[in-house]
C-alpha cells in the first residue's frame, strides 16, 4: 500500500524518537497536505483502527511502528504510541 498521501504521515512518524506522539487532526492535515475525511470524527466508523489491511491511513502508522493510543473526537486529537 505504498504511494498514498498517508505515506507522508508514516514517514513523519518513522523519524520520531518519542514513544508517544500527540497530534491535532489539523496537524496531520498539514503533514499529508490534504484534508482528513469527515469520518475521522465519528468513533463508530473505526477510521483510527490499527490494521494493515486495506486501510492506507492505518498502514502508514502501523508500518512506522505506532498504534493509536487514544482519540479525542471532541477536541480532534489523536495519540500515537509505540
């Protein structure tokens, strides 16, 4: 699943030395150079699920050695952990 816009997020995460990275959703948009889909704010959709299967976005962070630690859907913040 290489070549997607979320590869930029994966590349960014892979360069980090910290074990916990906290992003506001708009910070991720700056990294990927594009808007996130509206589904990122709906917990029932599972957009933030950690999987490498058919989900370009999660493949990017899982492949970089991270998983989603938590998502605050109100404040629009995601925490990635190693």
